[in-house]
């Protein structure tokens, strides 16, 4: 087993991600609604049904997140985060044919969810928390490294760049080097420009336009723009009216070579990806 296959097939725990084409990652939020009186079991069932619907719609990855990255959101303890995420990871692994990505910066959550069947660690903090590099290395799983300056709470204060794409590339290269130092090889890394994280509208648009420059780092790109404020700001749309703008960005990202699109609207995005693939596979 050499070259061509190992360049396109990324082992993700008990499953394999074929990087020859673009994948849709469905977002599954398991942050509890404090006013919900549904209780634990019905919340778990609702999350599982949502995950199942996204898989039926064509998602090949499900991103499970238990710690809100929203500015001003209450900090969640590692135990609380694990109690939210672990049951759903276990159920998805048992009942659905999909790669489970865990959106976490917490070392104990990385270790425990890997044991329960997670296939990918998605860390918006790029393994910068104490112990995160070692925990991720110990799981042996692939890692998505995302660009962000500061913490979710303060990142939008006053973001400044000379050349946003160049600086994002330099940041991701530095994080790849830190990963290599603890035994996470480049072959196990996915890179993410971090749209909406410590960036103004102009930064986000410029970074999106020049995204191809990040291919120089030699790793597959994940793009997350679904329902984000860059769409709202560019089109003057509230969060409930950002689907078409998001699909335009999904199509552009796919054409620019992004390999994973992280989205809320899976069925619609899968049609975008399949339509592009149909044209690209023509004579
Ligand atoms: C509040 C603020 C709520 C931000 C939700 C968000 C990404 C991610 C998120 C991304 C990767 C959202 C974000 N965004 N992981 N997690 N890439 N890899 O809008 O762009 O979904 S959370």
C-alpha cells in the first residue's frame, strides 16, 4: 500500500475518509438548552435523530460539540463537557455509519471520546490548551487545526493583520510543527482557515478569495462558513436567511479545493457538492 492511496485515504479511527473528493460535515450541537424540560434521554434521542437525518442527507462526518464557542458563553467544566458529548458519541458510533468529529479543546474529552469511537479531533484552539497536544497524539486520531487569535470571548475585539492569508498560513504551519514535535505527523492533519474567528468581514472575504494559497501547506482544507456573520454582513441577512449565501460559499470553497465543508444544512450542501462533481467528472 503506497503513494496514491495513502495520499487520499485518511484513517479516522474505525473508518476511512477518502480525500479524493469533497465531504460534507454536519454540525450537531449538544450544548443543552437550559430552559428545555425534555430531560437527558429525550435530548439524546433528539440529537441522535438529527445526526441520523444528516447521514441520510449525505453527511460523511458529524461534528459533535459540547462547549459553546459563542463569545460570552459560560465556561463549561471538562466533566460537564464530557457528560454532554460522550453519550452521543457512543450512540452515533453504535448506530450510524459516519465519521464522528469531536469539536473540543479539552484533553480529557479527546482521550475519552476517542475510546468511545470518535474518528477526528476538531479543535478551534489548535491544541493550544495545556495537555491538548499530548492528548491528541495519544489518541492516534487525525486533528483539524483551525486558525484563531485569542479566545472566543475576546477574539473579535480588534483583529488586525498585514496579510491575513499569509498570517493564517504561518500560524497553521507553526501549529503543524508543534504537532510534529509530539508525534502527530503531517499526514494526520487537516487545516482550517477559521472563518469568523478573530476576523473582520474584509479579512474573511480576502482569506476566502485567496484560500488556495493554503494548499502550499500540503494538507486538506476544512471550511466552516455555514450561517456565519460574514454572510450576514455581506448580504444584510439575519441568521435565518443565510442559506443561499452559504451555498454560494460552499460551491466556491469546493471549487477552490476544500475537502470538508462544515455545515448546518447538509442536504442542500450535498446537492452543491454532487452537482460540481458531476461537471468535473465530464469529458
Ligand atoms: C458561536 C460562534 C457559535 C461560533 C458557533 C460558532 C468552526 C468550528 C465552529 C469552523 C471548525 C459556528 C461556530 N466553527 N470548527 N467550530 N471550523 N473546524 O458558527 O469554522 O459553527 S463553531
